[in-house]
C-alpha cells in the first residue's frame, strides 16, 4: 500500500508550447492578433501595491465571449480583477469585467485561467486585457508569458503603482481572446490547477484495450467522460481519446468515428456484465470503477495498481481483489485472465513476489516478497469458480489447480507451533517482528478456499491436509489475536489494524467477537476527514492521510456481517471522495482532497464488492474447513 506509469502527456504538451517558434498565428496570417500562447516565464506581478498588467489586442470578432490568461498564484485567498478596456489606463472604458475568487480556484496554483465575459467588439479596433489582484499580505499573483522577441505580437504593459504610470515591456504576456479549439485549456495547454489538486499525480485514464494513458490534473479541469467510456469530453466540447493501436491520445471533434466506435464497444462490454449499486451515484461509481479496472488490466493478465510510476506494477493482492470483483459482476474472461497471470508468475516454492513488472518479467526491485499472496490468490480463485459459467469451469480450474496446491502447501508448511505464519510484510508493505493479522487472515481464507476447491475436484488428500492447516491457523488466531481485539501483530505491540476486516465475510466466517473488534478498530482509526488510516501504530507514516482501501474494508466487513447501515455510511463516504471525473483516489488528504494516484484499482475492486453486498446479495465466503 505504500507505493512510491503515467503518461508524458502534460510534459510533452507543455514542451510543445514552450518551444513553439514565431509569433501568434493570427499575426503571421495577417489577422488581428488576439492571442499569445507562450508562457515559459513568470513575467509581471499583478498583486503588488498598485500593480497591474495590460495586454493590447485586436480581433476580427464582433463579440467577446471569454478570455484566458496564464496565471500563477502564491495566495490561497484573494481576488483577481479581469477587465477588457477600450483605453488602457481608463477604468471607465471597461466594456466587460469579472472578479475571480482565488479561493474558489482552489488557492495556490498555476495554469491557464479561462474567464467568461460578454461584450460587443469593434473588429480591428484596439482593446486592452487588464488584470489586477488583491491578496492577503501582498502574496504574489503573476501573469506568465515569454521573454522572447515575438515578431508581430501585440504590446504588453506594466503598471507602476508608485508612479501611477504605464510602461511598455519587451516581454509578451500569455493570453487568448475568445479561445477556441486547441487554444482552450485542457487540449494542448494546461488549465489552472491548484497545488492542492496536484497532490494526485493522475486524475483518470484513457485506454484502447492495449495501451493506457493517464489524464493528469491540469488536463482534467472541466472535462468529463463520455458516458460509458474512457473517451474524455473537453471544455471546448471536443473529445480526447486513445485510438486503436495508438500509444498517445488525440483530440478530435465530438462524434469522431473512431471515438464513437470505441464508445460503442465500451458500452457493449459494460452491458455484458452486471453493474451493482442503486441508480445514481452508486451505479455511476460502479460503472466507472469497472471501466478503470478494465483499462488497468493488461492483455497478458497483469493488473497495474494505477497508471503512474511506482504503481504501474502487478500486485498479487490487488489483482486478486480485482479478479473477484470482475467475477461477481459477470466479467468472467477478465477474472480468469488475472488468475492465469498469477499462476504464471508464481515462484517455484509456491509464493509470489510483492509485485511484478507488467510484462511478467519479474520484480522491479529488491522489495521483500510477501506471504499474503498465498491467501489472496486461492481465495480469488474460489470466488471466480463460484461465479464461472458451468460449461468448461472444471477444466479451467484444473489448469489453475497446480497454483492453488503449491500456494496452500507452502502456507501449511510455514505455520509454527502456535498455528501462526511467520512475520512477513503485509499490505502495509512494511515488515513486522511477529505474525500480523494482515497476513494471517488472508492465509486462513486461502486455506479454506483451497480445501473447498480440492474437495470439488475429488482431491481428498489435499483437502484434508489444508483443512488441518486451516484449523490450526484458526485456533492460532483465536488464541493470539482475538483476546487483544485482532490487533496488527500477535504480540500486541503495533496497535490496531484495518485488516481486522479480513476476518469477516467474504474472506472468513466472522468469529463471535469480531463485531466489537470492528467497531473498536474503526473508532480508533477514524480521522477528522471521515476516513480511516490503515493502523494506529505510532511508527506508521500515515498521519491524518486516510486510505480509501482501508476505509472500504469496513464497508465490506459490515456488509458481510449484515450491518447494512454501517456499510452504507462508509460506502457513501468513499464515493464522496471521487474526483471530478468520478474516479476513486488511493488516499485522501487531511482536508478531504484526492491524493497520490487516481484511480486506484484496488479501491475500485473493494467498492464494487461492497456495493454487491449492500445490494442485498451477500458475497460467498469459503466454508471453514474441517479435517
């Protein structure tokens, strides 16, 4: 869970902008110059005492609808006054104006700020785009542009507050009048994004089934997915999508044939399965989660946790949840593909690396392997088998069975005299000094699942062996974890852990004392923003940053134990943290903003499973094995 590939879209587009040569196209073509895109330098401060800037322009348009400026703000609050004047120094000549609240922009940030205005213009006549900011303590607001000599570019002006005078500057401010097409932010140019929104590296996904591209925050402002697809509708009304066979997105007119074909295919795929959740935000969230999981699933069955560097690997844990979510929503092929990949990447001793490269070539670094995969993968296989079409199901399970057998045998062989597994990094991806519940609980689920699968295939000896191991492990958990309220570690020295949810359905049959442990742990881990942290170990790195996956564990556990009202409340909180594109983040900042990566496939899967449970259809749980 502590994770440190995203598209180079923003970088490439900004590079294109900053390296463009020559003056504005309108000036070169003999049309009145009404724009200057280059913004590689912070030029004129407009929040100093009496400070302001103005940009001369002419246009062939007879109507003013909007202007845009490339601004950066160091202030969290304040006002920016935008005017279009007929005379530069005369406020009385203003024909259109708007005051922008910096706080409503999100505060400190940078990018193209589009401002709607409405006025009649005289084509070819000179006008001045004027900007002045008022901020607490004179914190800076700067209008960006370029210091290059731009032949034919209109003149930029600086206001000297002390002398109350204007002077022309050689620099040229970045602006557009009535921007259309690729002059609109979010196409080739970044929109104003507050620094707080940059807490999230990514905002969404474009996909064509083979390639993926992350949508970064500055290209997501004012955008929305075309319903039922990974095609993005931009503020301009045009669409961005990743064409078939391409590795980089393109911007096209709405109703482009290639984009429409992709939309049709995507909607048909959604219709082939079952989307949980009541109509409204829940159904929309489930649909988006399915599309995001589909985008993160690679053709070879590897599953990227998210599409950003350090997350673009396949974790057995995350992929197991995704396989189960696909299985229970009717997407059998996708679920089975993930399980086949896990079979192919299983180590000779029956364990898995903590994560692998997406091409299956092995781990990306020397991060220690994790034992919890030996529970998650057999559990996911059992969940898939319960939902798979009857025709050919047994033969497909036979193909996976060697993986299940090696995983379960390794688990059984690791249990100590108390019936507990050895200390191993858990879903925190941090080591512990004694057995932890984040490993023990999924291993119990995996042994029970493996035993039940073995019985179904007539492998009686395997079933008996794993049932005996499951009973020993269950007794060990009851003796060492239960009296302490199922804390993180068996020695009780590492606090509470949201992995207490792994002791509940759909993983394990809930012990009688689990409801109180769930309540107590949730209360201990709850933070002011409404979510929970993974655990309250004082050495843990969370602070007040909450995790959507850990929070969702409780929704899944409470749904599985019949506590619908509690589950619904948690689901509603998690869904309230979707970003503007409807995607679920990995973490949530102390003030409630999406953080890290968006979307996170693991959270998508847990929420889908929880929605399935809150719909009133309990998810199945592997039966407690008896020798």
